[in-house]
């Protein structure tokens, strides 16, 4: 039904809705009176909500990091007032304060946040700086996620800078606007006296805010980070940001990254920029997180935005969102000239081996790894390698296979790059994320092939892959150099703790698994020889063969026991890949398209 009257009603409703929304004003002020004790004081002023009560909520998770972190556990001193008068409130959920406003026009909410967890996804404050990871700092009134807000930061004395991708308000120091809460929650702020430098690439101004110092060379970084930006933009044909902010936290040992719409937070080590490996490792992280501004932030699974900040947000597509980002960081490094084709192939061979050598890759599919990220990937235990597979590494492997399949099918005219670009444009047009079926359908459209069997085997299934065929498309010979070697293998990981040696993992179907060695067993000796830190190395010493029985003496629950363990053959593969000297013209065309250099 679609008549004139209903259109008028609809327009009326829409305009009423918009008016109601635009009358609501939300302003935050964040200051630091005790940064040395890791506290921020937050004031939230709300006007225009005339209701019996308002539920004030704090997100339970940070998008991009699929774990319920319960940020409200760090909140204290919650207070609600109107024009100086205290308002009644009650806690109605772990992350919800119900404030009874009795029609109050102005609501003032005050609270403190304890921020003492160093990571790219959690807020951290000390006497040197404040990293405001927004989902752990800012609350929102329920039902008003679409409302705009302003944020004013009052830096602690001696701090002179705020770095964020939020738009500054002209004429007001350290004041920014966010058009809605999705953007506020996606825009971290770094406050302190960080080292800030800029470069322009792909027509976009990029700001780099370095906290913590390090042996980096700014001029070199400007040139090399720009190359990464150009490569990533090249895939998609357009860069949707006007400006972009890199917040880099340099620690003694730091790492990891978290993507945002127009910024990213990167973890690095003070001294990592000095070595070639460390420097390239940093650029790889830049390539990964930068690519996310398309892949997952805009070209995104339908479940990932607008977000539910109260609950887990389930998707089966993190193998694309994260796995393809891991795959493309290698492509960007190659195409920007930081790695050679041999290094590129070597990296991919390493990713394949890591999947194949994880027993859980035979138990859990890429789609389920993604879906269960909240309870498995982000909450690993001693048995995780036996029961699950990372959607990063499995996704990277699927990316390699899909890319080669498309290039081969189109005789070197199309690649996965074309799928990524087309899906980005489709999401932009539809103003929503993609479904798994839509992604598959685009792969089929661009390749001209059915990918139903591919999805069944590699995305939703755990079937073995014929790597020789896929790499053969590009004239690359691959072989498992461990094939037929029959190296004796116990199947444990171990670690030394306070002078004692403990088993930390047992590999599924290994000798240790079959004959009953357990995680947390203290290994005393093997065949009477005192245990060393690597129990695995001890078991496989020269002279032992597959089928030999070893006596493992261990202490479990205070009791010393002997276990006879029959050594099995090491099942782990190691892939060697080499460019074939006798590649055909078609293979050469596939390789050229694939490498893009
Ligand atoms: Zn990522």
C-alpha cells in the first residue's frame, strides 16, 4: 500500500522525528584531576529529553574487538542533577543507570572512569597522557544513538595536544563534534604532549600522533606510510575520508591495532623502527589497520553497524573482514615495494602452514570461527588449538584461494581486488553492510564461476585444500618439505616456571594426547634424563624413531607418575614455494595480475 495520504503521514512523522531529535543536545566535558591514579572525570549535559526517566548506558564492548569487556565496571561516582538539584536514579542493568528527571529540561550526569589497561581497545590514563577509547569513556541516553554530541577535553597541566579524527569546533579549544554516537564511539582521542606530524596521500591529510617516543625517522615514515595509503586507495578507487588520524602508542614492548572509521590506534615498541624487520612490521600494521577503513568499516558485514552496544554482534564474515585484511597487508607491502615477490609467497606459505598445523582447522570452519569469536577466539584456553581456527589465518588462506581462482577463471583480467571494490561500492549505494550471500554472488558475477562448492568446502566446511592446483594457476610449484620425513613427535608445548617444567598444550591425536599427558603436568624426566624447557625437543632427540616408547616421569596433583608414550610421526607441514621456470603464458598472466607488480 502506498497512497498519497500515507506519504503525507510519513513525511509528517519523519519531520516530527527529526525535530524531536535535533532538539536533544548532548555535550561531554572530560577532565583529569588525578591522572596519576588513572582517572578521568566525565560530565555529560543533556537537554531536550522530557521524559519520566532516561536510561543512561555505557557500551559493553569496543567495535572491532569481539569481546564483551563490561566497561561499566570501571565507572564510579555516578551522579545526576538538574540545575544543581540532585535527581533520583537507580541501576537497572549492569551498564544502565535510570535517571528520573520529572520532566527536567537539563540533565547533568557526572561520573569518574578508572582507566588503567594498556591496549588499543581500552582507555588508559596516567601522568603522561590520556588515551580515551570512546566506548570505555562515554555514555549515551538510550534511544538517542542518532543524536549529535560535542566533546570538550580539558587537558591536564602540561598537556598541550588532542589528536582525534573528530571534527573540531572552530574557536573553541579542544572541542569536537560527532554527528551521532556511532561516530563518537568510533573516534578515539589521544590527549597529552605527543609528537605529531602530517603527510598528504591520496588527496587526504593524514595526522600521525606518536606517544611514548621511539627511534623512528619521521621523514621516512611520511614517505612510506603514504605509499601504503596510495596502494590501499588504489584498490577501491576512492578514499572516503577528508582527514585521517594514526594514534601510535610506543611502549617497551607494544603491538596490536584497532581500526576506526577515520582513524586507527596502533601499538608499537620504542625501538622497533631501527631494524628492517621491525620497521616493516610497523608498516604491515599500518597497511592492515588502514585497509580496515574500507574492509569492515564501510565494506562491512551487515551485522557490524549500526552496532548494538549492549550485546554481542554476531557475524559469520570475519574471515573476510579480518582474514582478507591480513591477506591484503601482504599485497600492499609487495606493491608498495617493501617486500619482494619471493617474500610475498613465503609469507602466504607461512599462513597456510599455520592453518594446516593447527588441529582445530579440521574441527571449526571459518564461518563458525567468526560467529563464535566472542566465546572462542577472544577467550582462548589450553585446548583452543585443538578445537578452533583463527578467522585471520583461515580467512587469509581463503583469500589466496579465491583470488587465484578468480584470476585463473578470467584469464588474468579480474581478481579479488575487483570484488572488494564492487562490494565497497555496493555497500555505499545500499547504505548498509553485505550479507554472506551477497558477497558470494559478487564473487560469482566477477569470476563467471559458481562458488557454491568453494563456500561449502572452505568457508562453511573444513575440507583439505589442494594447494598445488591453486598455486599452479600462477605457475608456482609448492611442496611440503616435511613429506615422508617421519620425525618422531610427542605433541606438547611446555614452559619453565620457577625452575619447573610444565606442559602448556597437548596437540590433538598426538602421542601425548593418546597416551594421556595433560596440560599443567610437571615433567620431571624423560627416560631418566631431567626435563628441559622444551619437552618436545627432548622427546625427539636423534636416535629415537617413530614407534619408540619413552618413559615420561611427571608430577600431577602432587603425585609422581610414569607414563609410557609411543612416539608418532610429526604431522606438521612446511611449504616451500618456487616460481616455475617453465610457466605457460596463461600462468604468467595469472601471476602478473596476482602480484600486481
Ligand atoms: Zn584487523
